[in-house]
C-alpha cells in the first residue's frame, strides 16, 4: 500500500509499496515499512493519511 503520512508539524512521510498501518486501542498509529520495521506515532503527532497524488504528466 502506498500512502503519505502528514504529521502535525507539517512534514510529509512517504511510504511505498509494502508499507501498512494500523491503530492501537489507545489511538496511536503504527506504521510498518516494507521490511517490517515498526514506527509508533502518538495520537497527537500525526494529522492525516492520504493516498499520494500523482505528479502532473505521469
């Protein structure tokens, strides 16, 4: 799954094919990259998850 994670401070983290995400029961976001590495984001550190928008002309 390809998605962009928009953090609360305005940064955008791009995640390519093979990445996935889930939520904990306390509202934290867990992101797994294609290699299975896990990153935990607190419920206040991220804003939204979106599908990436294709660049014009591609």
